[in-house]
């Protein structure tokens, strides 16, 4: 996989907008920009909102929280409001 070494720049308003469960998502980096490695989406949701419980069988999901907090359920246990911290390879 390779990425464009020159990168690209978006303003806060740039990127295609999608509506999901009455919330707006903005695609900041899609398959074209990442060599189909991942998609980066900016999403703002109201307090108390959450998508229905679901499972991703073919892809991972990651979050970068700018403000507020979230709770996520996993297939290995109950919801955990504290995301795991990255660990260094052994």
C-alpha cells in the first residue's frame, strides 16, 4: 500500500456529507486518499445518541474523541467506558 507523499488539505467544511440516523457524517479521507486502507469520518452526535448494537465482521472500528465521552460494548465483555490504551510491541 502507498499513500500520496504530498498529502492533501481539507478545511473543516470540506468532504462529502452523509446522513446516518439523523446525524451528519463528513468523509475526511476515503478509499481514494488511503489506498482503500481505511475511511476517516468526522461525526458529531448529540448527547445520549448511539447507533444500534452491531458487529463488524470484516473491518475494525476506531474512535478519536474530541469532546465528551462514549461507551462501547465489545464481544469480549460488558460495555467499557474507558478505551484501552495502545501498548508497545513486546
